[in-house]
C-alpha cells in the first residue's frame, strides 16, 4: 500500500463538503466565514494533489496557484471581518437571519 | 508505506477538526479547531512535496488570517449563538444535497484513473521562489500576478479601514467635544 493521488483528492472532497455544509447550514456569521475558509483550504489541497500528477515544469504551476489563493483569502478575510464588525454595530447580532435589511 | 501512515494520521486530524468546526457551539472553539485543521493540512503539503506552500499555510492562514478571526470573535463580545439554534429546518435539505454532490464528485474522481508522477518537481523554497520571481524573457510571468496580488491586498486593507471606521475623518478629539 502506497500513498495514491486519489486519496488526496478524496480528503479534499470531504473537507470541501464539510466547509460548504458549515457555510450554508450554520446561522452564526463567524461560522459562515470559517466554512468558506475551510472550503478554500480544501481547494488548495486539491490543487497540490493534482500538480503532483504532472512532470517537470508543469508540476510547479499547480504549486504556485495556491500561493495566490492564500493571498486572495487573506484579502477576503480582511474585508469580510470588517463587514462583520460594521453589520454587528448596526444590528447588534451575529445571526445571519437578522441580516434582512436588503429584503425590501 | 510510511508516507501513507503519516497521511492517514494527518487526514484524520484534519477531518476531525473540520467536523468540530461544523458542530461546535461557540465560534471561538470553531476557530481554534479550524487552526488545528489548517496545521495538519500544512503537514500534508509537506508530505506531498511542497514544503514552501506548507510554510506559507502556517504563516498566513494559521498565523495571520485565523489570528484576525479569533481577535474579532473576542472583540465582538456577544459572538455566541445565544438563543438561536445551531441548525434549522433548512439544514434538513442542505445535508442530503451536499452529501449527494460529494457522492457524485467522488464517483467522477474514482472513475478517472490518475496517479502520482515520479518526475514531479519537489517545490522547495529555492525552486518555487526562483520560478515565482523569474523576470527573464520566456518565463511564465508569475511576477506580474504577484504585483497584482500586492495591489489587491493594499486595496483590501484600505477598504477594511474605511468600513470599520465609524465615520471618515472621525478623531478622538472630536469625540471629546461631543
């Protein structure tokens, strides 16, 4: 038994599913953000797992894309948390069901 | 064989910590278990032969992003769920839908044969950075993306400050006058 490429993809799929579940079904704003982060992590893992199935220079491209994903995730967390602070100041709540100000 | 054992240990830790994120009550416990999940993912990156990504994962994800998230959870004191339930009736539809999607994707993955390439390059720090900052003619041009990411991070920081500020031009001396 050796480590197979498919195991990495299955792990990434499981983590992605848990992240999506957290983002959609939890009602606390922070859990929604954490679920998105978890799903992003799983996508990075999938990228690296697939990059190892190529030879030579091609295998480097799949290892560089996660670097940019991590940087974009940092920007996303920065803006997202600022929005959470802003909404919390107006609504005094972290329950996503209360954020219905744009319902009309 | 040894790689598989390490992989299974790290994968079990990662999935267990992710389940803790899904099921924990307080956001702070969720954030701490998310850090554990990210650290074990960094270990898996090193195991797969990309130690540079693993180090960046520990520094940026587990270090910076999650520190920011835990800080905000601690600052906003009533971040607890309170009287709202963790899951509601919508979850009854979300759980089967996501599990069905995962099953379909898993079936598609298993039915396509692929395996590790023995000639894959190990993404060491020296090699990854020399590929990333290769400005010679005929390179892939990752350095332009790098510059764009720098601008994106700067604008995200400015947007965060503008949003979290009470009012533009608001200073402490103004507060005392009011």
